[in-house]
């Protein structure tokens, strides 16, 4: 999540909401990336997963935002209480879907683990024009966040404006250029 925040254009507004038994707004919309990173660093997951409440609250907050509306949600993809015996949210998936249509936000779901509820995540992401990703391990999260960024920014060189990046134009068959290009690099976006 930290790398995702760092790669966003400085002008993009960002809010951070965490959720376990209930959603909590940790940082309201703004461009203060240090505050975003601090909010992420302070979060410790305990309890259940109020996924639908978190999505509903996020969509409600996005309703008043001008411009492109995007939600990136990291979850195990299961809306359930702490013991795993009942729903974790007071809102339902159909309520989230109805609000999603009204707000017009795009949702990218990153469902972590091997025991995820793909049906719920895909219903929300597909209805919004977003995408779902299913990393089985935490070590794969950075790659999934890069995929979200790539999905949001691909197609035009101007879409990279504002990102902290270096654009190198050349051929992937030029070994020396590729070697130089990847030296010390954390992320590579290839625009074919």
C-alpha cells in the first residue's frame, strides 16, 4: 500500500479508510502523502471483516468528490464477523451494488489469501469497470498495486504525468539499455 501511495500523482486526492469489525476513516481526502502513509502504518487488523460497510461508506464519501472516483480495497474478500459465523456488515452486497451505480466509482479489489469469496469481489469490481486481483501471499501485494496503477494510467504517455518515474524509450532487445534501465529500479511500466 505504501508503494501505491508513493506512486500516485501528487495532485490526486486520497483518503485512507481501514476496516475490521467496522470501517474507520483514518485520513480524509487530501494530498498529504505523509498523512496517508502514517494512517496505513498505524493500522492493525483485529476482529471481523466489515467489507460491505467499508465499501458503502467509501462510496458515500466519494459521492461528493469531483472527477474520477476510484476505490482500491485490500481484503480477504469475505464479509464476516470475527468468529466467521455471520455477516460482518450491516449493509448488504446488493446495497453496495446499488450505491455503486449511483456514485459511478471504479473499484479495484485485491483479495489476499487462499480462502477468498471471489463472487462478491468480482460482482463489485466488474459492475464498476474495475478489476479483481487474487494474490495468495503478502509478498505479491506490491505487484498487484502496480497492476492497479497500470490499469488506471495505461494507454498514453501523458497518463504518466505527475507520477514519480523515468520514461525510457527504446527496444527491449537492446541488452545494454535494458540493463541500464532496470538498475536500482523498483517498478517498471511497459507501454507497448
